[in-house]
C-alpha cells in the first residue's frame, strides 16, 4: 500500500512540476524524491509522470492519483485532529475555488497573505464561471457570492453584499430611466451567465415584495467584468454586486437604476460536511472573516456595507 509520506512526496512533485523543486520544499535530495516516486509507481502499478531532462509532466492517471492523495492526506489530518494531537499551525494542500471576477480581485490577494502567514499551508486556487459541486469535485472551500446554498453543505458568512441595477449616465440620457421593473423589457439589458445566475431572469426585491423579470439585450456574456465594462460604455442596464460596481458609482461612471430594488447576494465560505473538523479549512475561513471585518483589502472595506 502507498505510504502517506510517499503521497506527500508525490503531491510536492505535482505542485512544483519538478523533482528538484520538491526536494527543496521537503528538505531532501532529488535522488530521494526520484526513488520514492519509483516506489509509488511500483505500488500503484501506474506511470505517474512523463519525465524528460527538462520537465516533469503528470499523466492522466497521475491526475486521478493526485486527487485521491489529497483526500487521503486530508482524512489523515482529520484523524489526528479528532484524537487531539496538537498542531502548531495548519499544513498540507487546500483546494479553494471562487468565481472569475470576485476570485481574481478579492479572494486571490487574501490567499496571498494567508500562505505568507502559514508557510506549511499550500493553496490550489481555481476560478470558475459556474457553480461548483464541492462534494464531488474535490473542492475543499468555495468562496461564493449568492445565498442559494444546498442544505447538505456547511456555509460560513464572510460579508454582506447585494446586487443592484445600474447604467451609464449616457445610456439613461439616450433611452430614459426605467420607472418600474416592467420597463426593463423595453431596455437593453446586459445579461450575464455566471455560476448560479439564471440566464436572462433577474429576481429582485424591495422591503415588501420579490419579483422576477425577464430581460434581453443585444449583448450577453459569461463574465461579469465584461458586462460592467459594457455598461460603463453606455450599452445598457446591468445587475451586478455592489462590491464590483461600487467604485464606478463613486466616480459617476455608473448610476443606480430603480434603487428600491436589490438582490441579496452575501459572501459565503462553503465546504463539504466531511471537512467540518478540518484545521486547514477552519483557519482559512477564520482568516477570510478577519480580512473582511478588518478591511485588510481596502477596496472591500469601501464597497461592502
């Protein structure tokens, strides 16, 4: 059977794409790393890497082993935690996901600071234009904008957020401002297909009611940042999170439309129940909560209520 130590060596080689890089990380020699990979390949009867004089490339079978190796080592860590073996700091690999714009602009800088604080922790950060299934896709932690979360998942609040309707002053001067949600059907709306957003259907609420409106327009995209750029250029009305359009509202590049309506879209840390006792997940979630509360990311402090 593969040993946990050999799985850790394997994960280090994958992460560094190099035997020498893995050796530097683990404080050993490239010859030792090469030997342990040969032993692991023999134990599994699989070829894990394509090796040349210049590169180490993981095979398709190696990718599957990598996924399982991370899960196995996570389970070992949880076992140690449950029997109360103390850990000075979290270690191992944490696979984190988020959406395109929020992940790039907000989550990535926070993760950069996180790994600086905990050098034993490594993060594999991925961004998607769809809602990920954390339980089946091997994601440890999804940083999610939006309140529709499956009940079998654990969700921890990170920050309050909501989506608003807005448009450029030039567009409203040309087309007039809508006075009701029904008026949006006569306007160019910039539709986004992003993660869990239903395409072309905007659900909005006031203090007393919730309504859904079907919208269309000549431009649509699967990337929220592109839709905001189009809105600033005067192409139509966009529904977007306040964290994203806040600076453009402050500069007057966009103005609110139908300000009584909004769509709740709070920011959550979502993870599978099997990781409920994971020290890595707990530390990461607490760190992200700290970032939002203390306003470590200055732009977040000014955009989020």
